[in-house]
C-alpha cells in the first residue's frame, strides 16, 4: 500500500504561556514562532512514531503526555551552545548503534530528546 501521508505536518500541545514558550523554542532550536510565520521548514530525514506505555518514566514525569525528539547534526556542539544559553540539560547521554542522545528541558519542564542519527 502506498503511504497516505508524507510526514509530520505539525505538533500541537498545551502551554501555560504559549508566546513565551514559542519564543524559547525559536531562540534555542530555530523553530519558527507565531511571530515569524509558524512554518518550520525542516531537512528531510528519519522520524520515529512510537506510542509508549501509559506508565513510562521515559518522559521525565507522569504529567508530560508527549515528548519531542529533535534530529540534530552535531549533538555535542548544540549541547555546548544550549549550556551557554542557560538551558536545563540532563547529565545523562546515550550512545546507541543508531545514534547519540541527550535530553534537555523547556521552561515548563517538558523533557525534550535530542538525537544525532548515525550517518
């Protein structure tokens, strides 16, 4: 069967302060906010779509209903930049056969996974 969709068209989630959070994602990850036109043109690449068990602790806390996973080109370089910018970064990192991983937190405490896939 041919694919019925061509990729993820958007990610929508609730926020306590949507403008401030959108500005944070734009500043630290370059994702367009409402102020800069909403549309984020990304590079083509792999995307994982994976439901997790209701009781998973992988997302960081019981209240977080989703976790963003961003593909990055140079994980160590990005982490160094984010550290300088004061972003909360988890001490844990992970190297797997399919790439390197690290985790950061947005100002509302949402855990975000950063993934540098193996080329």
